[in-house]
């Protein structure tokens, strides 16, 4: 069974927010991301599903290139459905072991690249490296508008 089929079987109904719900959620917020409407901002801050957290940890354990491509495609679709702005990639702890400590997932190029402590992941991923190494976050999302959003192990997004 493919990764996509396993996820589809486990998939709960999506919570859909309308503009009124979004306005209520953001009422009183003093910081709104420039160029991003309140609807997208509210969706960016919604908790991540367990299936997404699982998919991001499975990316390291999958040696099959086809399986990795399926996981990455599923992740892209998950973020497109979220409508929280365009995610260009993610940065996270690497579970392959030494010499690798972290990895980047480039969603545009479907590239998974692992890094040792001395290697530079390049901008904008280098901005997320300290957060990943702190051990406090499951992964860090990097958006096309330059914002980074740390995600806690329980799927909660941290507004920065």
C-alpha cells in the first residue's frame, strides 16, 4: 500500500475556516504578516496534523526514491490545502545518525539533503538551524515571504 493510500485511510475531516471564523481568531492580533491576508495567517497558525508529523519523520527512514517522492508530494498537497502561504521548505533534525545532524526538505525541487555540523545548508535554511538544534521543535517551516514558523512536537505552530 502506498504512503498516500495509508494517509487517505487515516485522514480525518478537515476543519474549514470561513472569513468570519478567521477574523474572530485574529481579532486583537497586533502583528500581521505583510502581504498575507488574515485568512492565510490563521491557517498558517493552525496545528499540524499527526499524519504530517509522521510523514516528516518517515522521510529519513525511506531509502526508496519513489517512496520519498510520494511523501514529498503528499506534504506539498497538505500545505496547499492548508492555504497558509507558500512553503518553500522545511528544516529538521536528521535521524540518520552521524555524521548528519539536520536536513532540509526543499518542496520546490523535491530535494532532501542531509548536513553534518560543519556544512552550511544555505539561506534561508541556515536561519532555522539554531532552532532545530535547540531540540525544542519537530521542524521549522520556511515560507516564500521570508517567515519561519517553528512547529512543536505536538504540531502546534509558534508565531514569531
